[in-house]
């Protein structure tokens, strides 16, 4: 029983010793023995390396399978054939993950190998790269053993950045917001946009990121602007695709105003023309003109919009006063002319105060109420326009019967008082020559009542009634000498 326990103990101890021995780092102290491939010459050429690869391909396959890298056999063999290598001297203490060599004609493998020689180890190094790893293999000189020196993870390159630059709107007015949008750029870590004027001078730039990919700006000068964008990926590689946009800032139109009168004397009731057809737009066309009339206090009292040529407005003022006119013209981009343009002025509109007068109508002369046809001409002076006038008229009256009636003449000086836009009353003195040989000429007291049937401010027409009563003259009794008239008055 004791012998069995002793046997088990010795087996376990032997197994532990073997495992421990296998797990220990192999100290490699000299080269030249147990060579895998003997390389002649100080520096192997590409042709020598290719020959070695062809000659020992089978042994290399065995070794690669033993170290668990059979999938790298072909790449390693090709790297040897390519003959791209570097020379290095590795100091003592450098380690290798594994190394295979030849012993007794067979390929053997050591793992966890450390160079422990007294001198640096001269090696040839070459690389094999896979999508995920970069393997550096070493061939110590001159034994030609194959060892894995390093294996590092390969960080895949960042995908290239593709720049996309959008400017909205492509055509804008002065000081309107312009949005620069690079949010459609792909695979970018950072982005930049630069703005150049028509002369190629950079006037602004901005750094953007995928999280902050828009920039709003504006321009205070008209003209073409070039926007140049660029994007950089996570590896710091700049985009190579074209990323440039040209936008245009619209120039506002220039207003020019012409008026048919300035000052506008005697223009109440007359049309005044405001003409903006001389306005211009340097980079488009005019589509609209807006006219505004203001009173003396600056309040807008009337307006007109001309939506097509001709850009004119004929305005009739019905009252005298001080007015202002403001005109703005608009182009096809909606830009308005500057308030500094000479399209803002003040002017006086005065009312005509002197008019010619013509009157016609019928007259009844007291006695037998004989009918007469009369006509008078004269002048009217607007003492206070639309309130009081002085009227001077004179003319003949022709009887509708013969003797004892004859043609006589009348002359009046009256003051008319307007009771509104249509009604007026008048009073004054007149002079009448004798309508019969047996009667006398004399002074009359004149009263009038009239109603306007039209008023064009520069001309007007009314129906009026008039009564004439003799005064201040003896032997002209009222009962025999008063007269009644109904007529039409036209002033112009």
C-alpha cells in the first residue's frame, strides 16, 4: 500500500516538474547550432531569400503549424520571397513568442524565448500584416531560425472624410441671414469653412464639428462670395473631394424720383405725377414701386403701389398744405432701395385763388314780371379758399318782349360764404341800368343762394338764385324795381 502511494507521488512530482520546465522562459545564449537555415554572407539578397523560401517551404509549413499560425504560412513565405527586410541588433533580454529550429533533422519549437547571449543578437526582420495584426518576424544570423519577435494590433485606418457644403440661400439680400451647412459631411472629426470675396481675399472663417455643423452669417456688401469647405477624419487626413460653393449677395436698387411740379402752386384739384421710372437695379430688375404721401406731421395719409412699369402715380390733392412723398422701389429679390436715396421730399400744394366767372340764366323784372335772358362774366377771388370768395360780375339782360322793355346791364360785387362743400350764400351790392325809358338806373342790394353741381377744384359749376332790391336811389320803389334771377355759374 505504501509503495503505491509513493509511486503516485513520484508521478505527480515528475509531471509538475515537466510542466514547470515547459512554462519557464527559454534562455538562448548562442547561435550557430541547431540551425534551421544557414544564411551565407553578411547581407542576404532578395534572390537569396526567395531561394530559401522555395527550398525550405515545407519545413516552414511544419513550423508554422506547430506554433499555431498555419494560416500565416502563405503570407510568411511570400514575405521571404519579396526579400524586404531590415537589419537589427537586439540586446540581451529581448524576447520572442516562439522560435522554431532544426534538431536531429526535424523542426522543433521553443516558446517564450529570451536572448541571453553576451553580445547583441544580429537578426533580419520582416513584417507580415493582416487586417487585425502586424507580425514582425526575426531570422537570427547566421542560423536562419524563424522567430516571432512582435505582434501588435493593427488599428484600421479611419474612413476618409467626404466634405459636403450647402449655402442657403444661394442668393441673398444685404444683411439677410445666410446659413452655411456642413451637416451632410461624412466621417469627419472636424470641419472648416472659409469665405472669400470676389477679389479672392479671405474675409471670414469658422471651425465646425459634427455636433456644431452650421454657421449663420450675413453680408453688408453686395457681390459674389466663394465658400470653401474642408473636412478632416479621425486620422487627421483631409478630405479630397471638391467642396466649394459660390453665392451672390444682391445689390439693392437705387431710387430716382421725378415730380411734375415743385413747388406745386395752384395745384389743388390738379393731378401731380410722381415718377420713379428713372430708378435702376445693378444686378436684376425692378418689379415694384411703393409711393406714400404724408401730411405736415409725417403721418401717412395715402399710398399707392405700382406692381409693374410704368412706376408712376398721379395724385390729386383736394386741400392745400405741406406734404411729403416717400418712394421705395423693389427688385426681383425683394430688396428695397435705401432710405438714403433721393426719393423723399416735401413740397407745398397751393390752391388756385383767381378764377374767371361766366353766368347765364333767366330773370323776372317786377312790373309785369317780364322775362329776360341774362349773361354775365367776371372774376372770382378766393379770399379764404373753400370758405369765402369775392365775386365781381357784369353783363346784359335781354327782354323777351318789346316796348316798353329794353336791354339793360347789371354789375355785382358780392361776397360768397361757403356753408359746406356744396352750398353757398352771397350778399353784396349791384348796379342796374334802367330797363324802361321811364325808369331810373340805380344801386341794388343783392342776395344769392347757390348749390354746386360739380367741383373739380380748378373749375366748378353751380345753380344759383339771386334777388335784387333797389336801395339808395330815389324814385325806384321796391315794388316796381326788384328782380329775381335763376342761373348757372361756371368758374374756371
